[in-house]
C-alpha cells in the first residue's frame, strides 16, 4: 500500500502561481508512474498532468499546457505540480495519483489506471 499526501493548495489571485507537492510513502518511487487530477466544483474529476516513473516523459491536458509543469524528485519520493498563470477556471480540488509500473517510461492519463490516490488539496483562484 502506498500513501500519498498532497500539500501546497490555497487561495491565489488570477495570474498567480502555486506549487503542489505530493509525498509518497513508497521508497522506490521511481517504479511508480504519477499523475495529477482535479475536480472543479460541481464537475467530474479530470486529468491534469502525468509523469513517467523516471520523470523523463510527461503529458498534459490541453487546458494547462504551457502553464503547469509536473516534475518529480524520486530521491525524496515526491512529485510536484508547478502552476503558473492561474485562472479562475483552475479552481478545483487537486489530487495526486500513482501506480506501479515495470517500465519507468510509462505514464497514464486515465484515472482508472491509477491504484493509489491522495486525499486532495483545494486550489482556489480568485478573479
């Protein structure tokens, strides 16, 4: 079992930045693909960004491409989501997810492909 804990959410004005962190309890975190999802108020959970276990391969939703960056420090068992140029429509609960992989180059954008989830952190962007 892998526990994931997100921190870094908060209230920010439009155009501002936030960095989310997700710490994993798994020491061999490089063997886990990771992703960030979000659930806006009244809407379904949606994909934001994904990273392969090595961190070399990344993938983004079109809505955040060029503004958000996913990265990871496997030595610290942590994955990050740097969010810049935030918009009110980025307001959501943000979730970190992970799943074990045999090949460190794999990543996933479908929530059903992930085994482990954090509890989420609220991000609110004011206009």
